[in-house]
């Protein structure tokens, strides 16, 4: 595994460019645009009686559907209240798996299936002193500057809390108008993403056309579906039959500019310390195809919307869930 690990710099994502620079300069406080705060109402989100939710919709109904999909292990990426392309493919995958009409919308039939999960979709969480410990520091865009940091931790308390509950910081702000996320002992309203683990995966399927990762058990049952960022024109997905070699949590990132087609200085090398804002996030799932793996990301809002340097990128929480499902030798099928 070491030979793969030492040279996996190939997968650093293009999203660490202009988009990352803008988001980090504002401390990740607002990763994704959301509609007016008045469109998010906790009582409406908790209400199972919802109208149809369609692509381009925003608001409380979308939040409820995203949380219920997440609890069923069908991840749209960030829970943000926006019915975008990630949610469209996630809804389609859910309908296919549940043998529902393939409408592509959260209609009455799909709501009935989702609402079989009767747990509250929102819950309360009280900020602790530990949540405020940090240290919280800005993350520079330049990799050589990142290499000077002792760790690539969170940039703010709200970024940390948003990632814990699989939500965009903007949604947390909208659900908790007036809250000061830098102070302990405050009680917040957050998505209830606590659910049973999906089980052990017998194989993993990565689809470039669907921009997804699926995990199946030994009987062929779909255990989990994740929206993903996969490959690019310069570094296409290595289609084929591969295997998982192992899992590394809290990985260090070894940057070697000579492996990057777009690097300005091919002589640069750096070791970037672990943390949620590390270029590969909180976990690296090593594949038998040299230099390639499935990994987390410092930019969950970019999942499904930006190219990567060839590898498969998930949100940190989805990558961690998948990492707990696989083991060395688990087949990984990468396909168009």
C-alpha cells in the first residue's frame, strides 16, 4: 500500500482553484447559496404531509427529502435545501432501488416511501466547549503554504458543526437565525442524520456517467448511494475491474507537482498534514490502480459540480461511511 500512498498526489482536485480560494477567504461561512431564510421552517420540515418537490425547487420540503434520503443512505452531498443535479440523480437512484415510478421528482408515492422512516428529521444539539476549542485558522490556497500548517483543521465552528450534520453552513444559519455559533451552551436545530450503518459492502461500483458511487452487499442489494466527483478530461476515470487495497483515515497528503498536468512549478514537493481541509479530506480508500483512490474533500459543496485529477471524491462523511463498509480485497468496478 505504501507505493500507492506515497504518490497519490495525482488526485488533488481542480476545485482547489478559484472556487476554493473564494470560499476559504470568507472562512467557509457560506459554502452554498440558499433561498430566503423564511423559506426554511422547522415545523414544515418535520411535517410528513408535503407537496411534490421538483428539480430547481428550494425550501423546507427539499430539506426534508434530502434528510430522509440521507438517512436511507442515498446521499445528495450537502443538505442545503436546493433540488439540484445531485439530488436529481439521488432521487432517481432511490426510486429505482425501491421499484417506484421513475418520475425524477419527490412525488406522493416517493414521499410515502421516504416517510416510512418516522424519526424526527430535525433534532436539537447543544454546542459544547469542545466544539469551540479549535484551533480555527484560515486555510491558504497555495499547497506550499498549506504544508507549513501543523494540521488542516476547520476554519470556523460553523464549518465544523455543518460537516458533523452533513449540512451547508448557510442552511444551519437559516435554521438558527440569530445564533452565535462561536459560543457554547447554545441549542441549535440541526438535521437528524443519525441512523444505522448500512452494512458490509461486497463490491463497490463507480459510475462516471452518473457521477456516483454505489455499494452493494453479497446478495446484490444496494446498501448506499453517494453523489461523487469523478475524473476530468485530462485525468479520466480508469475504467476497469480493480480492488480496494486498504483504508487510511486522517491521511497526510504528499504533493508532487510533476504528477500534475497543470502545475506551474514541476519541482515542488510537499507533505500536507491531516485534517478535514486536507486536499483528500478525512479518509483515503486505496485502489489497486496505482495513484487512484476514493477520498474525502475540503469542499463538500463542490461534490458533483467540479472535476478531479482522476480519482473519486466524496464528502468527508460519505467517504468515512464507505470506508467502514469495505476491506482489503473488496472489488471496485469503475465504469463509464
